[in-house]
């Protein structure tokens, strides 16, 4: 029987390819894992034990999936990044300094049970939940 342990990767399609890569690296702390040749339009970012794949809709892979997500329709509802314990106010301040609108942390249920998390939108309109690990 299959027993999932964690999210392996998420694929985000965008028409703001480099900007989205910069957002995940500079604002959310991901690291560049690998890049494919430019014509493929795929960059993989390391997020702890998981990957976030950024696909350029103008690249070879991106054209297969059709148009880019827009204001009224995204290709991903949301995904959750589990993060190391952090001061909640400091994290909110960091995000706001980067122009990210956020609400307050709340208790929510997830793969590890109840925990504190906050929702935000990245620059391409994807909803991201940041969850503090136990």
C-alpha cells in the first residue's frame, strides 16, 4: 500500500518566469536546485525536502499546458510549505517589507496535525500557506 510522507514537488506555470523564481528565492528562502536549457523553461527550486518547479508558459514545457494562469483562474489552488520555527511577527514584517499582503497566523489542521500557519499570494497569484514545523 502507498503511504505518502511529504510533498515531493509542486509545479507552477507562469508568464513571469524569472520574477517568480526571484520571489521564491529572495522572499521565501528557496534555493536554486537546477535549471534546464532556456528553451525548455523549467527551473527547480529546493524547499527543504521538497521541490517547487517553475515552468515558463512560453517555453517548450509550458506551451504544452496552454495559457498562463490569470486573475480569475490559477493552475494551483494552494500549496503548503512547512517552515522552521520562526517569530510570527518577524515573518509577517519580512513579507510586508516585500509587498506581500498577509493576515494573521491561525491554528489549522495539516499533515502533521494542528499547527500555526499564514496564507499569502505570490506575485503570479498562487496561494501559498506557510506552516511552522513542530
